[in-house]
């Protein structure tokens, strides 16, 4: 019997990267898994590959979150695990950040995450586990990440506050802070291939373990936090970064 047998889990942004790997791990441990995503075709493909349920929803659209919650409630009544994983990243120096950059990043990474949790509260079981995917960028002061870093710092603050508010229901809320991980999100930065290679090499050289993480390693930690093995853990932040937090990513 798996660690999540009999549990129902939602993974937002589950059609690729860390979300995909976590959905795979949850299913392997016996959970009924629902993944979400904005792209209908990509979501359908991932759901078929994983053998899980796909529901189209944009974390930056509150009406879409309402629809997602209503669908999960109608089909599954209640939820044991919520992995708020969907997010976007954009890099720009402070003097080049636009209002559009700010609005899109905060709408998905923080506002969307907050209201996803809020709207799922009525169908979260007492004793449920909520995991927020944050980032070590909340702490590193890495250049060109001012808005992204702020969105993740806000998400970690949400984790701490929600963990105390939801403790009477025994709902545990934790954050996972990955360092550099090999996922498709880096390919969406719009950088030329040569620049991406230079950027990746520079980051990797600053990681004490001298490599990027892989999505499966993050998924293993999230699966632990979703399980009863982590029953006494709430309000915590777990760095999983190859030691990056103790060494500047970029100078």
C-alpha cells in the first residue's frame, strides 16, 4: 500500500516539470490525482501519459479557480492534498520591469496561489496537506528577479500565516523552495540558445553540488510532505537546492 492510498490530490500546473513529476509520484503512492493547466492540449497529453485526471484551469483567473473547485467537489466531494505548483518566471533588471510583468507574475504566483487555497478550503478535509511551490529566490537577492523573488517571498509568508490559521482543522501548510531545477520553464525566458547556455553554466558553477536538480527530486519531497509521515510538520519551508542558499547564485 502506498503512502497516499485512498487520498485525493490536486496538482496545479501539473502538465510539465515539477508538477508532472509530482503527479506521477502521487499516483505511484496510491492517490487519485487531478492535474490542472491552462493549455488544453498539453494538459490532455500529460493526463493521458500519467493516467490521471486533467482539468483545465488558469491559476491567474479567479473565475477559473471557482470552476475548478466546483468540478472537484462534484466529482470527488473532498480533497486530501493540494499542491499549489503553477507559476511563471520572468527575468528583468529593476529599471526595466514593466507593470505588465508585475501584474502577470503576481497574479499567478501569489494572488492566484492565495485564492486557490482560499477557494479550496471548504472541500479540504480536516488533516489535509497543502504544499506551496516557492523558490530560494525568495531569499537570494539574485539580480534580475525582483518581481519573481517578491512573489515567492509573499508565498512563503502566506504559508506561515495559513499554517497558524488552519491549525485548528489540523490542515498542514508547508513550502518547498527549489533551487535551479531542469524544467521547461527555463525555456520560456525568451533568451537565445547561447545566452541560455551561458546562464545555465554560470548558475551551475555556483551550486555546491555542481548540478541542477531534477523534477523527481522535488517531487519526492512534496510527496513526503503530503503523506502522514509529515504529520507533525506545518509552517515549514524546505530548501532543496544543492546547497545554493549558502552560496550566491550569481555575482
